[in-house]
C-alpha cells in the first residue's frame, strides 16, 4: 500500500486531461500525451518534470461507453475516471485519489465548462483547446486556438490568453497501409446516422441511394463506418417492415456476411446486388481520408468529415418528419398521438427549417455553404444524380476540399500544445 500511495504523494504536480468521445481520445488526447512524453524524455535528468498524468472522462451523448477501456489500454494514465463518476469527482475528488496542491486541467473534449469547473474545484490552472470557439474565456487561464478565427471571436480583454497552435486533427496519419485510391474503383462513404431516429430514415434511404448509384456506375465501392452505438441487427430492423418508413423505399438487405483478411469487417448485399462494405473500427479516419466523397446526415459527423477535409454531400429528407413515433425520447412518446404528431411536423417545417440557414457544421462555422446541403422532400434518385455528377467532376471535389482546409488550422498543434502544457508546469 505504501509504494503506490506514498509515491504519488511525493509527486507535487498533476496534469489532468478532460475528454469525452472516441474521436477526441484518438485525435486529440493521444497525440498530445505522446508529445508531452517525448518532450520530457528529451530533457536531461535534472530538467525532467515529475508529474502524474490523469484522464477525466465526462458525460457525452456521443460517447460509446468504451472510452475507459481504450484509454486504459494505452498505459499512460495513473488514474482514469468514468463519465458517470464526474459529479461525484467534483463533490469529493479525494475519494478517488490524492490530488497534489499544484496542477493543470486541460480541456480536450466534451463541454469546456466541465474542465473549468474541475480546475476551480482542484485549485488548478486551466488550458482550453478551442476548435471553433472559446466559450468561457473569462474563467480559463490559457486558450490554445485551432486558427485565427477562434481568436477573433474572443473579447479583446481576454485575447492575451489565446495562442493559435493549429489543428490537432490535421496531424492524423494513416495507421495502416490502406491506400484505397490506388485501387481501380472510387470509394464513397455513406453515413446514415447513429441514433435510432436517424437510422429509421437513413437506412432505407441510403440503401436505395446506393442502388441508384451502382446502377449507373459500377466503378464505385460503398463504405459504411458503423457507429459504435449501433450494430448490424439495427440495420436489418430498420430496412424491414417493422420500420414504417421502409415501405417508402424499394431496396432491402439480402445478406450481411463477414469478411476475413480485410480492413472491412462485413459486406451488405442489397436486393439489387449492390455491395456495401462495413467497418466496425471507430474512428476510422485513415480509411475515410482515402474516400472520394461522403454522403452524410446532419450532425457531429459533418464536423469529423470536415476535420479530415473529406468532401461531403449533406442530406436531410424532411418528408418523414410526421413519423415521430419512430423517433427517440420525448418526441417518440408524444408523437404517438396523431394530432400532436401533425402539429410538431407543422412547427418544424414551417418555422425551424425556414429559419435555420445552415445544417452542416462546416457551413455553420464558416457562415456560408462550403459543402452542399440538400434539405427537404428529396429522393434517393435525386441525390444519386448529384453524387454521380460530383464523382465525375474532380475540380468540384477539389474546391470543396480546399474550402474545408481553409476552415481548419495548420499541422503541428499537438507538439505546440504539449510545449504550452510543459511550460505552464514549469511555472507552477
């Protein structure tokens, strides 16, 4: 008992990282931890810093529940707390571990406010990595911004806290020898969603979309990265008669077969013999980066695709909004009442969709259409025509790619953030 507890008490500094989902862990946390470790190892013995490294996972609707296991497998953290422990940690941090008097809390995912709360509770300084906006500049000590636009949005009196370090996502590298573009076929990523409300529409819509595209162009391979929150059985359910939306679409799943010795896990074959390859790994940026185009629903996935500068076409069929009983949560409950169902549909179509100008994250942040959005009473056939046009026009895809790159930051952010953390530790 002495060896672990006493050794930790002797260490006078703590570096605490706050994060949430699989994407943030893989593309933000891990690179920064590696760079921090690299800097410390490069120093002479007398200059090395002796600190404990901890990871605090915070509640997140997009988390998979596997974040703790993944982070633990890295063997980098002396302590990892699960999302459901966050409030208990805030109330009584010493019930989890001994906390040195000095330390730093770094925001690398989730809600920026959680890291500020934790820093105040522990009496540590706070560093926030701001990808799009620094929400609480008054309460944080330092801000590491993705690009100059983030800094411009910060009130003048707090700008001195901000340093533009670049884009943590820009340093994503291939982790395996996957070179899809060297193959003869083009690759099209399909992202029908991860939650039941989106899948109920997305599965039948995207299956028919793939069939229409395949009928016109046999030189395209389709890829679906399966979200960690869903599985193949849900794909089968939402294309069946159990899903009332499926009756509006002709395409069905004929088979789903596992694949051996491939970077794909299984393959869907539709009733029209179109093959769609499934990938379980999450995130699978190294494969997505090699695709020519992505067709996606609205949501956080548009931000992830923008992060790797993958050209995308964002679709949201609004003709099924009256199917509220297929939605999650309170909408699914109250939507079973036909009158309320019709009323909600009217409100959403008449006010929300007319008032909201942009739906994809890159468009929202740029305040202009840098990726095409198709919102409304759209059909798979219409979208297929546009996809085929984009696939044939490399210049158009290049323009979208360049516009996405402009909205991101430069490479080398992980190293710069690690130096910022390291220099802050030395001043404590």
